[in-house]
């Protein structure tokens, strides 16, 4: 698991760098087709500079939704 997370750090950092360099005030990342719906804050440093109670330290928000093209039974 540690390898997977370390592989994701460089692209994640590039996205956070772009958001901060462009000084974007509100960013939403949309994902989907995961057969569930949820929303998360996206903090750059989730363990030392993020307050989950207020969202302070979050760079963006991620919204995930279910598939829009698959039939439901």
C-alpha cells in the first residue's frame, strides 16, 4: 500500500501546485462511476495542516457520483 500512495504523490502534488500557483479560490474535482456517492475535502497535508471540522487547509473538494449511463435494477 505504501508504494501505491508514494506513486500517487507526484501527480497529486502537481495538481495542488497548479491550484495554488493560479490562486484558484474554489476548485471541485468531479469523479464518478464508482457505484457510490461521496464528497471529500482535498488537503495537501491531511495529517498536519488540515482541520476536518472546518475544512481549513483544504485546497479543493472532490465529489464522486454513481454512473449516469448504467441502468439500475
